[in-house]
C-alpha cells in the first residue's frame, strides 16, 4: 500500500494548463452529454454540466436511450437508482455508444454489496467504457468482480458501507484519502482489464490507465456532506471525454474541475447547502488563471 | 422571417397590470397544480409553484394520474424523461383533464429527433391542451409533426441540438432570440391547428393563439445555464391557466413571471447556482409595483 | 378538540438535552439510512441526512430494496410519487425490515383521496413501522382507513387539498397549527392501532405513541413554501430511529431538528429558495448549546 500524503507534491504546471485547454474546448464545442443517471443527482449534474459549458440531456428510457447515444457527443451511465427498466436503457445506450464511437463513462455506484447492480456493471464493461469513476470501495469491488488481479491490494478501504447516494467521490476526508490509496492496485488492475481510465475519488484522487497514474489534490472535506459530488465528477468526465485526445488526462481534468470548484466554494460556504450552490457558481467562473494557480495535479512516479 | 429586435418596444402597461392580477389570483386561490414531469426538474418546478403561491402535486403513476387530473385545478405534462410507464400516465391524465374540463399545458421537451416522444406528443394533442410551451426547435418540430402549414417558416432556429434537460426555455442568449423569431410561423400554425396558446421561449419570448401574438422581453442570458427554467415557465403556465379567462394572456403571464424573476435574480447572482436559488426568492417576492415597473410585454402589431 | 396554542408553554430542558444526545449519536454512528422516496425530494432529503451526519442511500428497485433494508440501520418509505414498481419495492423492503429488526418510518403522502396509495399504506402497516409522519390530513385519512376509533376527532383540519409534494409537514402557518390539533385524536388512535409513534406536522407539531404526547413549537411559516420539508422531517426520523431507545422521543427529536433548522434558516433567508439552502447549513451547524437554548419541546399534560 502506498504511503499516505502528509504533504502534497508540487503541482505540475503543464497539467494545469491542459485542464484549462479542456475547459476551453468544452465551452467552445458545447458537447451534447447524454446522461442515464439516478434521480438523486439528475438536477445537480445537469446544472454542473451547464455550468462548465456543456449541453446535458437526460434521456433515460429504453425506448430512446439507444438512438440518443448515437447522436450524443458522450454518454454518462450512473447506477445510483437503477432498476430493471433503466438497466435495459443502459445496456442499449452502452451498446449504441460502442458501435457509434461515442465515448462513455461508467459510475458503478454501490457495486459490491448489491448483486443486481454488480452483475449489471459487469455486463456494461463489455461495451468498453472510456472511463470508470467511483470511490475506493466501488473500484475495489468492481475490480474484484472482474477477477482483475490486483497485486498488493489491501482489500480494506475503511469505507465499506459507502453506498448509494452517500457518494463521497468528491470527498476529502481522511478516511476517503486512505480509500483512494487502498484502491490503487485494484484501479490499475481494472484499467488494464478494461482498457478504461479509472478514477478513484478521495482526499487525494487517483486516475490511472494501468500504466500512467495521475493524482489530484484539490477539494475540501465539506464536499463529503453534499450528495452527488462524486456523480458530478463522473458527469464532468463525460464532458471532458468528448473533447479529449488523451482519455487518461480527460478523466483527470474532470477531477480537477470538480475538486477545485468545491474547494473554492467551501471557502465562503456556511455549510453544505451553500457549498452546493457555490460549487455551480465556481464551475461557471473557472478560468485559465485560476486553474494555473490552483490546480493540484501531478504524475505519480 | 420577422426582423430581430435590436431594441425592445415599450412595454404595455395594461398587460403588466394584467400579470399582477393573475399573480394575485394565484395567491388567493392557491390552485392545485397536477404535474407529470421529468425527474430533473420535479423539485425545482414544485418550488417555483410554491413560490408564486400555487399548490403543486406530483402524481405521476398510471394508477393515479387519471383520477388526480379530475380533481386538480390544472395539469402540467412535461415529456423530459418520459418512458413507457409515464407515457401511459400522461395519456390517462390528459384524457381525464379534457373530460373534466381541467385546463392543461404540454411541454414537448426534445420532440423531433426522438420518435417515441414525438409520437406521444402528437397523440396527446388530441386531448386539447390549453397551452403548449417549448423552445424554438421543439415548437418547429411539433408543428411540423402535425403537418400544420407554416407560411414563411425558415426551418432553421440555430439550436438544433437543444434537447433534453438543456432546456433553454428561459434562455435569453442571442441564439435563442433568433430561435423564437424563427419559430414564429410554426407557432402560429400550431396554435391554429390545435386551438392552444403556443409559447416559444427565447431572448424575446413569443406567445400566440394563432391570431394575436404577444412578446415578452424579460430575462437574462445566465438563465440558459440553469437547467429546467423552461420547464419552470411551463409549470407556471399551468398555475396561470387555472385562473385565466384569456388563455393567451395566461400563457404570456407565466413567461413574464419566469423571465422577470430570473432577471431580478441575475442582478445579484454570482453564477448559475445562485441564480437558481434567487429566482425562487424573487418569484415569492414579486408584487404589483415591480411588475408594473419592470414587466416587458407587448402586443405584436 | 384541544385549544389552540395562543402562546407556547415553556420548553422542557430535559427534552432539549435529549435531542442533543440523539444528534451526537447520529454524528458518531453515521447510520446508513435506506430511503425509498419520491423523486421530488430525493436530493433534498439525502442532503438533509448528510447534513446531520447520517449516511443516506437511495436504493429503490424491487431487485435490491429487500436485501438493502436488511443491512441498513433504518428505512424510510415515502409514498410521494409511488407507482406499481416502487410499491413492490416498498413492500419487499418493509417486510425485510420487519424480519431483520431494521426500524422504519412511513410517510403516507397524500393518502386519502387516492385509492392506490391508500391501499398501499394500509398494506405497509402490517410490517409494523416504528414511526409514521404526515400532515394532519394524511394522519386523519390513514387513521380512518385503519378504522382506528378516534374519539373526539373533528374530521376537519382546514387543509383538505394538501396533497402530493405540497407537503406542509414542516409548515408553521396558522392553518397547519389548526391541522395538527384537529388530528390529535386520529393520531392517538393510529398510534394505538399500529404501535407506531405518530408525528403530525403543523405550526405546533404533535408526536404521540398513543399514551404519551409531545409537542414541538419550532419552525417558521416560510417553510410551507419549500417543497419536501415534511419529507425531510420523515427522513430525519429515520436517522433518529436508528439510534433510539425510545421511539417516541426519537420521532420528536427529528421534528425539533427540522423545525429549528428551518427557524434559524428563515431568520436570514430572502425567500423560500434561500431558506432551502440555509436549512442544510443550519442542520450541519446545529449543536448542543443551540438546541438547549432554542428547542421548544414539551410534554402534553
């Protein structure tokens, strides 16, 4: 298990500039991001996508999801409140996305303890997501379900009941930090097994393609007291994927955007309610200067 | 194609007073507004209805929607995240509303590119909505689906991928303004074909019954970066319909209420998150003096 | 019918301290609260649970709800936007909760006028909820459906059309106060019939186990203009139940937490939008000193 980060390494200025390039591209192209997501975060993730300049569309029925995934610029599939009907829509959309070349991201909310969604998540991996984002528990569970060999995995992330909407993806607490590190081997194995960029949210996020690994140190612990900020990171991953030449970097850029917006929002927030509102304001206001000055992203050596 | 509005005509003081009368009536009667809506905006439209003094109820299952539409004061049907089950509820509710004389409004979110909801929208028109509200793309698509003859329609609204929850109904950007004008002929044809008042959201909104046409110039471009403000205008149309003797004016009043509340909210908003919160505060605080001073509504000559 | 409360009795300091004990316990144990709730309030109730320190999970499909109710610390069932599928999930979850000893709370939103949910609510009572929370109309309707004999019930709560998401559970208006008093006999009868603690929201809330009755006088009338604050009280009841030795007191503590947070939020709110945001901030900031100073809770003699 890697050592925790008592103090963070210096951020890489090239990486910060690349985040700004991605944000510029999203604002210029206004990608149509197709979401099949959970009812807890449908509003907040649509607003986050609008705030960074993307064009979200929630098209979630089996009757329409396949056709829409073909015309969208990217697809976001989030298992949060999945049922049999929406599971069918997810399968159709993922298959259509693969066929049409629409990049897509999977958020395997709460996989592991619940067999229905665990089997669904496994079946969706066949359609080759470009990215997967979860918290440490979810990534470890999904990696294990795949039978991906995880050398040195501790199998213990200190957050075993982190299910459903209590998504601490944007979390920056000590427990979650431990989580992201604990999931390192599982994430690398999952990335190698699936070909996806795998993002693990935590106090310090980890994003890997199985060869290269990026770390992101933006965020604030109060983010763990707002529902759906992990789902927001996933939605923004969808937006960034649509403009990306390098999937790994696109996935990391979404973590920086979410984390930094939350960090800025927390500075003046009176609590989690204010933080949720200010995070949207901060996403909308993010610019190159702020990203260059404050993005904390570096390559793991 | 009508000329764009480089500067807005003077507002009509009689129309501003009529908006205030409608708001007073809603607050006095507290109409029970039945909503079958999408999961992105269920919370925000319920709050908008409460903020202007109405009594919203989201009763969305086939088991209950028909019975409830009979006892409600008005009905709002929004296709945003429709699936086979909710489509059934919509048909039952619309049929019951027509039979019971409950006025109702249709929001044909994203009709056009998606055949399932396009066919549903067409089938719902048989139940004679009192009003239809959409953005330019949606109104042009629905009008075309009806085969409504649209003299002089340009068929190009500059916003072809404006689907799903990226509903720019409350939008006040230049592109959307172009959209509302581009949809003028289609809206008039749709109104004549259906007998409904047709509202087209844009930088300057257009509301027509096929003979008379009103324009509304309230709003702010930041509103296009908040999800569901078009759906909010539709929900408020439902509230206004319940108190109206003149359906055309009721539909226009809802556009003024939404646009002016957004305009006031934007004055102090730090971004789209704040705007969403302040819009509810502004709706709740709207009064006759503010409406008379700031409503920008006029008859098209 | 009991007399209305022209001025409120002195709060009981022991009760205020007990609320603080419950809040401390929730924050220490971080109970996993399983919610099967309506799509209007899924986000806001998840955020309220996070704000007081609980761990919410919205697991709402028939495929998963039974299994999850066994591992959760408590269960919240809210009928707001129930349909045939979610009704099945509710039955499975309630049955599993009863079998596993998971305490659970029922929010019978809009029972009475709608037969589908009225029959569902009745059938769920077989699984022995620990608590039931509603507004006066709902509690009177449910008590009547049970055939629970309500001595002295007036049968008139002044809020007959209070259905759906216009849930004035957290309401503090004069009309709602009348409601809670009007439902007193029905609540006592329902509590005796079911064995549950029954909470009636109003200007002054009433919580009874059929023998003892508590009253709570916190809140603010502006809360009636925000959707889902009654549902929030129900969700917090779920959190408090998980830590409780005395179910009656746990149910009352949730009403104090919701009412006091709303009361504090209203002090600086510019309207209902701000109130919703500040309520989450206030829940997160609540501490023992504030509760001891401001909780208004007393035993009915």
